[in-house]
């Protein structure tokens, strides 16, 4: 994926795959700097991905049932991912960056790259009208904490980019608190170790269970949404032997705002439908609980339109969901 045409095609086909699954809104996360080189800059990369998604969107929304208002339209946003770390060979862009700053500490170079990406994302959004809606980090969490990219998250925050942070996957509850307070996280990716007192490392935290209780209260009060990745966590966390032991069950019991995330459709070989099916089979989710989780995904999305446009879109989704429930004889309460 080192040309504009290939990036556009991959994005277009990704949208088609989601549409075939009846997904109506997606946020595509990708790392533009992995595709950047001397003949393809960051803005061109972002534009190419957006063109592919926009083409699929326009084709889908031209359907009679969409144009009549009978069904909600398809839409998308882009979340650009910086890399927690990189080395030579990751991309031509990263090779150049490492060569220019060969005498600098690697963590400083990683931070510099993430700040540069935020600036490019803001330019793509504000000067080119591309629906870049959020900022994230990609790559291995262990050994490369998100706080190393604090300057980039502050820059994203200042420019009204939404923020999501992978936390509580390789690290414990403290990393989740850090993501919310130091990195301004609007959503938390994974959060699987939220309730794991054994992973708290700060010696000043004497009552670990009280810390977790307060953290859960903190997340709930602020409606920070956790992007739960069941399949991915089962694949990457050896200690998680049974999906029923996933902390998703405790999250829903605590009435936290949670929603489903594929994390990576191709690497984990999963879909949104697969994630929902696994959750329903493994956890005691009634129709109302399932509906709440699905709708949280729309309510806590980084939707590219205005606040009023987002509210209207979410209402159309809820109405559509209610109609589907009625068609299948499900007596779910209305949102």
C-alpha cells in the first residue's frame, strides 16, 4: 500500500465489506506514516484513503431505501495512528527521520513523529475537508507507554481532535487513569485489566481495591467509553483462557459505557458481527443490554459532523434499531 491508487482501493473494499455486514458507521484507523515516502506525502496518503471510503459511501447512500429515509445512511471518520515505536525498515519516512536524528534518543524521535502526524491530520481536516476525527497510537504497548507521546496528545487536544488510547492491555489500571488524565482520552482501547489489582505497580497505592473502585467510578462519571476487543484479547493475552473470564462482564455489571471493537479485522480474522455473537454467547446480555452497547458505539463515536448532526444521526440509528427489533418480535425498551 505504497501508492495512492492501492490505498484508495483497499479503503473502498474495506467499506464494502462493512456495508455487506450492515455496518452503518466506521472509524478507520491506520498509520499514514507507514505509507509515506519521497513520492507520497502524509496528506496524499490521508486523501487517498478518504477517497476510497467516500466512493463506497456515495454508492451505498444512493440506494432507494437510504434516499427515502427508510434506513440510515453509511458514514465514516478517519483515526490517524502514530507508532509507539519504529525502527529502520518500517517505512521510507521513518528511515529518513531516524537518519536525520541519528544522535537523538529514540523516544524523542517517536514523540516527534507523532506530533508531526497530528499536525498533518489537522491540516487534512481544516484545509482539505477530510473527515479526520481522531488520534490514536499503534504498536506494542509493553515497553512503549502512551505517555511518551504526551506532547502529541496535548497537540491533538488543543486542535479539537478526539483521542483514544490503548490502555489496560499490557499495563494495569494505572495506565487507564494516566490515559484519561495525562492524554485527555475520550475513549479507552481494550481496558481489559481495569479490575486487575495485581497489576497495580505504584507502591503508594496501599489499598488497591479502593483504587480500582474509584477508577471505575471516575470512568463511569465521565462516560469514558471502553472499546472492548474480545477476539484480539483472547489471541494476545495467554492468561485469558476462557472468554467468560474477560473483564467485559465486570464492565457491564458496573454499567460502564462499553462497545465492541474488532481491533484489527484482518489480523484477528473477525468482524463486528463475530464480536457481538461471541459476547451474546458468553455473557448474560438481554436485548436491552445489547442495544445499549450497540448504541453506545454510535453515541460515543467521533462522528465527523456537528454535534446536532450527530444527534440526528444517532436518533435515526435508534429508530432503525427499534424497527429491526419489532420485525423480529423483540420487546426491547426504546432508547
